[in-house]
């Protein structure tokens, strides 16, 4: 199963793919992931490229909003993260913890 978005494309590992109901090629899905399963960095090898929208210090962590094409995601970064609004960053996902939903019905595709 390959997931494609506005500015990313990646093949799910087999051990992750088998947790989801099979969908037809080209079907639209919604990808969900919790902020703690997203990592932001400035490396070129990151899965998805985006732009920082806002950084909110929370004490021991920072909440970072990143624009990915027409979408925004929130993620949790360490307090040492140095980034400012408008800067380009890389985003990596812990694909083992993603959630997939049918775009039309909103129902989860998870089968385990």
C-alpha cells in the first residue's frame, strides 16, 4: 500500500499494511497520527517537507504547527528544538502508529 499526499508519497511496510483493510487504487483516505508520533527536524532525509506555522513553548516540550501543502499538523518537539515561523523543516512519521480512515464515511480501516 502506497500513501500519496500533496507533498509526500511512501510505501507502508508490510507489517503495518496488513493491519488495514484493502482499498482500491486511487481511493481517498484520511491519514491520522498523534503528535507524539511525529518528529520534526531540518534534515534532508525526512519523509515530508513542510513549513513551520507557529511554535508554542509548553515548558518541557514545544508544540509545533507545520503546514504541509494545504494541511496543518501539530507535533511535539523537545524544548531544544530551534525553529521559527516560515522556516522549512522535515517531518517524519512513526508509520507503525498511523491510523487510516475512509474519506467518505470516516470509518477506521484498522482490522486488528
